[in-house]
């Protein structure tokens, strides 16, 4: 239906938010009216018995609270707005009824009618408004390379004979869990931003590495774009030239194309693009990590001399320090992703890496974990929002 991918994404979001969440309401109405529903006029729909009115209210408000919960969960607080809107709307109708000397039943009917029409109106309007305004404001590009644990296929992996195969595939899966940036997708994802996420494990193909092993320092340790060893140094996979080309063509390049496209789109619309390279890291270093120093900071900010401006670094470091975290620059991990096409060529393509220490969101007791996770997610979401507002300053 839409050629433009961004429009498609927005339309789907609006559709999901509005139409799908209204399905229970429509089902109740349909069940009560069945054939005559379609034959009746809008006016008749308003003059229905009180039973359905209460049910409608109930469902509609459950629906509103569910939607509000989803918004809050994604770091936007709409409880107040929603409550004010409802109280305001009902007060106006009540006042009209009092002044017009109408009884309570009429009040309920009018309130129901207004609510129904509002739902229809909002469903249609918000879809269009979202579509029309989607590109008016810049979007931050959230690059999430290491959140997946999925191994699409085991070609080239040294699986031994049949009886060893299960043990070895289990070991590969464990490695994939061990090396994955746990929860980085949930922590950084934010509505209305552009998310470029790898849907396969870094153990299968690490999109954060250079495709060319000559340029990639980690390739010497058997962990270039296609890992050949486990973290403990044991041999894991044999990469033939053919397999290498196959994985790069099917997984690595398409991922980078998506990132390049997202950057191009922001440059075209807003003249600037900001990428946040989103990661989480273990408190205890991996064996192959170059930097083995401990203790590690809560937040590690990775920068690039050309693509991360001083003001962006200062703003980011100050922001997380102000929220009580220990922050270090390029320690223990350094650098940040920039698509090759713009690398060291275009200063309007900005990039900063944020690595969150997993100890902040894991390893605690369950209750604390959830609380810390929510708190940090909200802080990161606010950070992204502030970045968007100040985008011209960087
Ligand atoms: Zn990572």
C-alpha cells in the first residue's frame, strides 16, 4: 500500500493503536445489534438501552487504560492527560444536562454518543495526523546490533559426529546467550524513533565488526565479522570463502543497508542524523576483551573523533552522571558505528555509543531488577527526547 517504508511503519502503528485496540468495543456493538445495526441510523445507535451503555463504558475505559499503560510502559506519561480529558468531557455533558433540565439517563446516552464518535474520529484522525507529521520532527536512529540470541543456521560450525552434535549446539546457544547484549533492545527502544536491529546472534554474524578482516582488530582473535572461536579460545566454526560470502550477502550487508537508508532519510529530511549505538555489557570482562580492568563503570560512552562532537559528548556524560551513574569514555569499549558511506566524509552524520553495565538491570533480586530497569529505561527515553530537541546544537 505504501512505497515509503516509514509511512508504512507509521500507518501500521496507528492501525494497531487505534483500530485493533477498539476491536472489543466493536464486537459488543455488533453482537447487540447484529443485522439491524447496519440498518439503523447513527441517531438510533445513541438511543439504545442502558445495559449496553454501561458495558460500552466499561470496555471503552478498560481499553483507554490499556492504551495508556502501553504509552507509560514506553516511557511516555499520558495518565494525567487521559484523566483530564475524560473528566473535562463528562463535566461539559453533565453541565449541559443540568442546564437543559435533562435526566441522568439522557446524560449517559449523550456521554456514550460522544465517546463513540470520539473513538471513531480519533481512530481516523490520528492515523492521518501520524502519517502527515511523521517526518516533521527528526528521529534518532537506534542501532541495536547484539540483542538477538538467534542462530539462523549451523553451516560451518564444528558439530562433531551425531552423538556430540546436541552437546555442541547447546554450547553454541550458551555462547550466544553469554555474548548477547541482554535486554538492550527493550532498554533502548522508543516509539517514533528509527530502530535498526539485527535479528540474529553476534555469534552467527557480528554486524558491529568490519566486513574486511584486514581492518578488524578482533579478527586476529578469531572474532571478526564471522566468529571462528568461542570466547574461551576453542575452535567453533570453519569459514570457507563461499560461506563467508553467503552470510555477508544475506545478513551483514542487508543490515548495513537498512542503517545507511535510515541515515540518508534523516539527512534528506533534516540535514542531520544522529545514531545511538545501543549496547549492554557484562560487569566481568569477556576473556577476549582487550580491556580487562575492573571495576567497570555503570555506563560506557563510545565516541568517534570525527562523528561525535564535543558538545554531544559533554551533554551525554553530564546527563548520566547527573542521574547518579559512574560514566567513562571509551572504557572498557571504544568507538561507535557509522555507515561506511559516510565514514569520515560527512560531519552531519553523528554517532555515539551507549553501553550499559548489565549489573544495573540484572543480578539483583527480581523486584529491584524490574524497578531499576524501568527507571533506567525512562532515563534513556528522556535522554533521547532531549537529544532530539537539541539536535541542531551538535
Ligand atoms: Zn554490544
